[in-house]
C-alpha cells in the first residue's frame, strides 16, 4: 500500500533516506534529469500517506527489433519500507509501461551477484538469469570475493509480445560475458 | 584546412588545453582572422581559467557576427563557460537573421532563450518557426513557452490570462490531436485546467483515448485526478475508486483517499443545511466502514490499505463529531498493531491516530506494555520496537523524570543487546534489526540531558551509539545521531569522521551538509592553518556549479524530446538549488573561516563583496533535510532534531540576512569598489533581478534595517556580535567615505593590472588623464571630525571576556565555549577589515586622521589583550581535557550503560579517550589560533 506517482526532479531533495543505503548509488543530477527528459513515464516513486518517499524506480526503453525491451536502471526501497511488496508493484508498473507504451519483448535488469536477497526477489517476480556480466560494478570495498562483488547478473522476464519466451534461457548463470559486450 | 583544425579539436576533447592553445596560435599566425580558430582558442583559454584573455578573443568573434555551425558551437561553449548567456542569445539571433531559412539556427536561437528562461522571446521564435517549417512540435514549443511565461514571476497579473488564452488558441489549432503523445496531451489538459475550463478538461481525460493515455502514464493520471477534484466530483471519484479497489484490485492509497473524501464530501463542501449533511455523511460512514471491512477481509495481512483506511475513517468521523462507537478507534488500532506490528513502518503508520487521552490511552498503553521482550524472529523484534516507540510517543511530562528516563534508556539498551543475537549471522554490511532500540536508548539519554544539562547523559548516548555503529556499519541513522551529539560535546573531528562515512554525494550535499557545516566556523581551525572545514565547504558547494552548468541543458533536452510534463519541475529544481539557503549559509561560513586564515587585502574584500551582494538579492529556498533524523521523543517534549540543535537555534534565512548585512557593510567600507566600478569589472551575466520588493530599496538602507524576526534566529552571543558590528561600521563610515579614492582612480588601477596580465586594455573604458594619479588627490572639503568610539565597541571585548569566564566556571558545554570564543575572534577580524585602510601612515597624514588612528590603536590593543587571555585559559582547559582523570570521569558518568562484556568498561574508556582527545584538539587549536590571528594583524 502506497501512493504511486511520477518521480520528479524535485524529489531529489527528498530521497536521502533511500539513497544512504549501501546498495543505492546517488548519481550526478544529470543522470536523473537525463532519464526524466527521455523516459519520464518509466520513473516512479511510492510514498506513504504522509508524503514520505518509500522507494523509487527508474527505467528506460532501448534496443530495436526483438531486442526492444524495458530496462530497470535503478530500483530502491528504503530499509524501513521493505517487506511490504513495494518492489513487486514497481516491477509490474514498469512491465506494463514497457509492454504498452514501448511494445518491448522483455524487461531486463542488472543485479550484483552477491545481492542474493534481491536475486531471490526478482526470481519470485518471474525473472531469470540470462547471463553473468564480468566486472559490471565497482567494488564495494566489503572485502568479499571480488569476483562476486563486482560481477552482475543480467536478469530478464518476457512480456506479452514474447509468448514463446525466446528472450530468456534456462542456463543463463553459466553464460559469462564481459562488461563491454553489454549496452 | 581540416588538417589544421582537427588537432585542435582532439586536444580540446582530451582536455589538453595547453596544446590546443599552441595549435590555435600556429594557425592564427598564418590566418589571423580565422573566426573558428579564435573561438576554439577562447574555449581553451576559458577551460584553463585564463578568463581575461578569453574575453578579448570572445568579444572579437562576437563582433564579427559568426554564422557558421562550428564557430557558433564553439562559441556556445565559450559563453556558457563565462556565464554569458545573454550574449549567446544575441549571437544566435544575429546568425538566424542572416540565414532565416536555417531551421537548425532557429532551433538554437529558441534553445538559447530557453536556457535563460526568456519565455517571451522563446514563444515568438517557436511561433515563427511553426509558420515557416510547418512542424507540429514548434507549435507545442510555443504553447509551452506561453504557459511558462504566464507562470513567470516577472509577468504582470493581467497578462497571464492573455497568455493562457493564447496557449489555448495555439493548441486548439494543432493539425494532429494532442493524445497521440502523452506529454502533448498533458500540456493540453494543463492549459485547460489553468484557464478553469474543467468541463473540457474532463471531457479530454474521460474520452476513450484519454483513458488509455492516463492508464499508462502516471503524470497524466495525476492530472486526471486533479481535474475530477476541481470539477467538484468528489463523490463520483469516491464511487469510481470503490470500483477500482474492488474490481481492478488497485491498492493505490489515492483510491482509498478518494473513497474517504467522497464519504465526507457533503460536509466538506460547505453545505447550506449542516444537519442534513451530517445525517447523510453518517449513513455514508456506515457504508464506508462496511466497504473497508470487506477489503480487510479480502486482503488480510497482504496489504495495509483497508486497515489504515478504517483508522482514517474513524479519525475523520471524530473530527466531524460523527463517531458512533467509542471503542472503534481502539479496536482498529489494536487490530492494526496485531496485523502489522511486525513491520518497520507500523509506528509511522499509526502515529497520526494515537493522540489518545484518558481511558482510551490506558487501554492502548496496557495492550502495548504486554509486548514481550523475547525475540525469536524479525517480526518479534519489530513488534517490540514498535510497541516501545508507540508507548514513548504518549508519555506525559510527568513520566519523564530523569530517573524514569534512565530506567527506560537502560531497558531499551538491554533489549538492544539481546536483539543483537538475532542478527549475529548477518553479513557485516547489513543493518542490525535491533538498531532502533539503540537509537531509542540514545534519545532517552539526550532527553535527560536536555532536562538536567548534565553532559554525562550525552556521553552515555555517544558511547552506546559507538557500540551500535560498530555492529551496524551502514546505519546512517546512528551516524547522524552521533554527529549531532559530538557537535554538542565539542568533538567536531569525530562528527566529521561519521559524516564522511555516510558518503554524502552530489545533490545530497545541499540537503545534508547542514549536519556538519551549520555554524561550522565555530569548529574550524583555519586560524592555525588547518583547512579541513574550509575545504569541506568548497567540496559541498560543487553541486551548485554543476547545477548552473548542466540543468538548463536538460530543460533544453526536455523541449527537444517533447517531454513537456517535466519542464516546470526542471525549472523549479534548478531554481531551488541555485537559490538554496544552505548554499549561502555555507558560503557565509566559508567567508568567516577564510578571514581567519588569509591576508585581508583588496582581492579578498572586493571579491567577497560582489558575491555577498548577489546573495543579498536572492529569494532563497530551504532544501535542508531535517526529517531524515528519526524522532522517537514523546509528543510532550521537543523533537530530537530540536533538542540537539546547536544552542537551540538553527540558522535560517534571518540568520543569513544578519550576517550578510554585517559582512557586506564591512567589506563595503574596506573596498574601493563602488557600483559603477563593479559593473565594469563584472564578467558573466548579472543574476536575474529578484522580485522581492525589498531589493528595490537602496542597498545602504537595507543594510541598516534591523528586524526582530531576524535577530530571533541568533544566539545571545551572536546578537551581541551584531550590535558590536553595527556600532563599528557606523562609527567608521564617515572616515572611509572621506578617504576612499575616487572611482576613476580605481578603474585606472584595474585597467593597469588587466593590461599587465593580458596585453590588452580593459574594454569599454576610457580613462581621463587626471584620474590616473595615485588616489591621494586633494579634496575640497575638510576631513570629518574624529569622534570617540561608542561604548558598544570599546566595551565589547571586556564583556566577552566576562562571558567566557562565566561559561567556563559554569561548566558550560565545550560548544558553548567555542561559540563565544570564535565570535570574539571574529569581532577582532571585523575590526581589522574595517581599519586596514587606516593602517597606511600616508592615508592618515594626507587626510588628517591622526586622532582616529589613536583610537584604533587603543581598541586593537584592548582586543589583543582579551584574546591573549582567553587563549591561555583555553589552552590550559585543553590540557585538562586530555588527562586520565577526565577520561575516568567520563567512564564514571557512563555507568548506566556499562556491561560485563561487549559494551564493557574498556569499550567505554576507549570512547572516552576519543572524545577527550577530540576536545583537546579543538580547544587547543582554537586557543592557539587566537594568538596567531592577533600576531598576523598586530
């Protein structure tokens, strides 16, 4: 339960409690403005009845032909609003927009290989690993196995235009590519 | 040709500005009039900070009215780098005039106007382009520009409707319907809304195509809801929402609010027959209760909406005096707690509904007190945490005796330590589920400190939070608490360490830097050459530069990609960041630190004067995030944020205004610049004029205004400082005015320096021969008679010495001590700024101001003596801080929280050492700095 509304430029003054989280990066303002000026319909926040932002999602549409798809660039929920189903709502929102507004074949996203909680969650939403991308992320400095800390999974879920599920595969975890091979 | 130009571009692209300049010079030797190369050289110069040289080239290129794309593009970057957006508009307008058939030039001219927010011109260009090139998007550009012009504060009221009507006429003339594109549709509905044409707007959003657009575009859907409201369709919206909730399973809280608003619509729409309306609403309440009850049944614990809607329904029913079942609120609360007490958000959800009294409070409290402190699962611990927070919220003042609060603090802490077991296997980067119990304990201790003034309780809070942060390294909340507490304890280096660990970045600098930079000059050691805080100010201010360089480009891009719904927000964002209150509070602190470190010369004085005067004309926005600091204090006392403010006063606009007045006045006296000179020396555009009527009053009158609401934001010592500063500037003004060299002489000097630097004379300046003397020209009138300095000046330093001794003996907290010491030093520096002119013997002699020089000498001697005395007292205070006895005292004070193991004696001793060392460092440094400052300005 929450208020789902557009993510706007002035929300950058109010997203601290979400962004001061290890997994969430605060980018330069041109990053956010770049998304808002191209895919405003793929950026949304959920807020509490009192108007506090609980989390946000930012996405974009890219690729041509059967590669046309929605991409989840950032999805983040403040720690105190986790376990409330916000991520599911964001993802179904983005899937709907990718399907209806952009006629995409699938939605994809990247996640750190060590972020197991997030991986399980996305699997629960119908996503599966399509490939492992080497050194996709910066090191977090946690001193863990650097391979796991820096590698990311590319996870995908087919949309209504892909009823034969051609955009996903079962053995994705075994397929590794380097970061410069992905967009 | 290409062969010669390419290396220049390559050098520029790779950031090797030096080799770009060399490559340009090579070409210019053979073709001295090559405009493109001149423009590129100007760009390389701008990027290597050689502004004066760049200006010369830039003006040459502009004067020859370039019209080719590469030169224009290069010049666009040059002008942007110099902040000369007005010149960019002129440049493109001229080029477009030369080639009216060039669509790209038209577009660039439009964009140049967009960058500076010149909507009137933008609208005219877009209209012209639409006629000429017949592309629909130009039409929408002109509609958007008209709408923005209508909203611009500079647009007169009467003109606004005219502009909106124009926008309406334009959009209605579009060849293609607006619903083909969600953002055009949004713009269209918006224009109708602004004109109050709600029926037409309603028709649009409820048409078949309109519904489709709104269903997959949140911005349009938001507008749709607004139109329903504006049309007064509250009841209908409620009915529609019921359907969405039931049939489409929509759990957007806005739908539930629509049902609630619909329920009470008869009463909220100012009915003529109140009794009848009440009866109707009573019936609707029953229905709504049934409806939400049904949703609760369907959703169970899957969703909170139905449950929360029942609470909101009860609250509103009570508000209108229509509550029927007195136990309903209690049972809804209990039900909610039972269902969602295990979620972190429960406290926040329930807070609006628990301001209970009497029996209701007793029933609620009893229920919460029954929550056991046994934690087998995550839900258990959250249930306990929520119960404690909810109980605490309703504690009355009588419940908050130091004894009772200490008992609570210890209880929270014990539960915390117990709760740690639940998260013992979590990875080191995860948050501990028990964290909030440590925070509750710390807040209870801070509350006792606030009542008793005994710093021992702050030490308890600090030590237990240090223990908690070691177990939950990523908890920004714990760190923010520590920052606040360490500043109160006078341990700024520890506060800064925690602030840096939070890793504040980008735009967060604007909203969060107040935690560390508010009144930062109190904790700065710039006087002894430690520039930590000075550079922190500069670091945190970089975001404002990226904003002014980049945000306007995205307004341009949003036009380019026709995302009209975003443009007003981009403009607001740019304005709020550009005119951020925090930006200028930090600027002020930076100035205060700077003068304690740098030589006070005309370079510093002139530059700061110009900058502070710009700030004085701004309309500020307060973007600071205070809400981020959790508050678990009872509603009967101040919030944690308020309790931990620096000396109970958070600097705001009033504070900024006072300090601006003080410093502008001081720099104005010290400077030789007057407005005519300033205009000639300014490089970029002047900021847009403010719409605040007060800025129209002459500067000197504004500077002299004293407003109580501004003074209210000052601490008592700042208030004394303000009085002193006002008296000082008033006393010295006539002597400065008499001695200051005439503007022509100042300009001549500036021209001489520019010519030395660039080899070119200062542009647009003709210097009359007689002005080029040394500034000591004979004056016609007699010098003003020297009067005795007022007591506010001569007494100030003695008074501050007395204050210092009081606070020192009264065992005030170190931050209080540092506050008044740094202000006394600042008073001395202000005196230095305002008397430097009279240090030159020839000035005194020529102007016959010997008596003044004598007064100045006496005051300086007095001030130096006081500062020396404070200095030695502070240095010996520092010595006492870093002793084993002091550490032992701190450990003793922390007895309530010391445990057998873990949070044990050794751990606390370690924290005590860190605190006392940090205190020693700052008090010793500030103390020694006093002497250093006196010596520098002896």
